[in-house]
């Protein structure tokens, strides 16, 4: 008697070619998301470290190669890298009192691209007004230099956020990474901006990656920081809520902390996303309940497969920035200190997000209930692109300069119960 062996199922053989949602993930000129993102202001440099008269900086934003500089009078400027004369890079140019001068033939342009001198031409360029270096408008706020790369006639107001408005007399903005390669132009990373922006709508990764899998990675866990129950993967699904706000998406992660007197307080850890690429982040090392939000981050696409991360913190305590920069460790170390084996044994955000690929392959995903925030975010981003194509202003375009966006990020007290009271009984 002949028997037929069982056939293996679910093998990798014959899989369709992986693909990604180009409408969502491509950001170059003329692409749906690229055109949508060009309707907004984006950080391009730190104000403090973009020094007047210093060497120009090379930046790539939304697939375009740019040069950023501050002239000798203190005016910031952003121009296309390729000189309009013969194409030499203005990265090699010389910043002067009133503009930037190309290294090749000495043409000089002001911060709005006007040619103000042609060094080798008769009369320093009698027809220099006919030349214009392509440029983009810039503005400064919260310790950052912002650039607008969209249609001039649709330029919105530079947004204001209550979390960063009206600093106290002893407060300042910390908006520069304390590492040389990121101090001026933000933290560069070689994968899509959406890998990290979607991560900010994904609280469940904290309960696994930053605790259960790799050990507690947030400083102070279980002592001066957040309690271990904050990271409990068995209860995370019932402790999470997601909601759409006027400006994007917010999630709240509930947890409890017991005080010295035994009283139990329930808190909500809330992260608020403001489309297209901004999110608030509470202090994830030192619990500070019911305070005013004090930090925003911007995830700025360099191109389809890389991005730069910017931040601004309003505070009078330099340790607040330190906690943000080094508050997550891997095996007790900073990421750059790890061996290859440690990266594999104790992965963090860099390893997880980087391993998703330079651009996420949407066809290869299997989404579940824990991905609700990511799904909501993607739908809102695609709706943003739809609005632009239909000739409408997308979400969060500001036309009134007095408008201030409310940031609902922080650690909020939700309730208390006396020592000895059971949580279930208190809820009845």
C-alpha cells in the first residue's frame, strides 16, 4: 500500500515579489506624499549651531539636495546645492556678510537666491539680476531653523505649539544633539522616516522590545523611574486607548504606581502626534505627573530611505535633555558602545526599525490589534495626500498667525485609591 507524504504548508517558496505602498512612502517632488509634505514647514538646522559666517552645510530634504548657511549678518538661508551658473556645489562656497559665494567663478547669492555679484564679469555682472539661485523660505522658532519647500502662493504660517510657547525667564530651548555629526542638521538615520514616525504610534513595542525581550532599557525602571507594571505585555492591550484628535492621533497607556503611604495612583502616559511628522514625548525616565508638555520631535524625510530627527525641549534643567538623549540603554550601554553580539542579544529601536528595511515592505506585513495606532496614522497620512490632490489644505495647515496648537502629551493623573483597596472593587 502506497502512502502519500504530508505536504509542507506555509513555506516561503513562490512568494510574490515584495512591494511597498509608494503613495504612502515616496517623498520626492511630484509624488503624492512628497507634495503633501511640501505644504508644511520642516526643521532643517539647529539655530544655535548654525553659526553666522561659518562653512555652509549640505542637507538633503524630501529628495532635494540643499545647502544651509547663515550669512555674516545672521540671516539663515537655504538654496539648491547646484550653482545656477555652471553647476558647482555651493557646499564648497564661501559664506560672506551678505550671502554665499560659489567657489568656481565667484558668483555671490543672498539668502533669497538673488545674484548680487559676479566676480569675473564686467562691472561685477551688469546683467546679474537675470541669474537667480533656486532658494526656499526659512524661519526660526523654538531653537530651530525651518524651511518651506512648497508652492509659494500656498505658504502657511509657521506653526506654534503651546508646549514650547512662552518659556519662563530661566528656561531655554535645547534643540541641538550633543554629538558632532548631528549637532547642526539633526540626527541622520538610513531608513525611511515612517519607520520611526510609525514607531511613535506603537506603544506595544515598549512593553516587549524595551523590556521583555532586551531587558529594561529605560533608566530607573522599578526604582526612580517607571514601575515594572508599566511594561507588562500581558496587560498592555487592556491598558491602551487610541483616539483621533484635532491635530492627529494620541494614545494613552494606563498604569499604576504605589506611594510610600500605600495609596495607589493610576496614571496615563500620553503621546500626541501632530501630522505630518511631529510628536510630543514625555520624560520617559523621570515620572513628572500633570506638568506642562515640554518637548516636541520632528521626523524629517531626507529621501525615501533616510531621514533626520530634530527636537526642541523647553526647560531650565539641562538634565532634562540628558535624560532624553541617553535615557534608553542597551545592556547598560549606549547604542554606539555595543558589540555586534550585544546588538543581537539586546536590540533596541535602532536595530528593530533599521531591520524593517530602508523602506517598509507593506506587502510583507501581517497587522494585528496592537497595530491600531499605526493603521490610524497611515490612513490619516493618506487622507492628507488626498486633500492636497483635491486642492484642499491638508490637516494642520495654519493660516492664522495667532493660532497655537495644543499638545496633549505627558503623564496625567487619572485616579487614586486608598491603600488596601482592590482595583477591581474600586472600579465598581
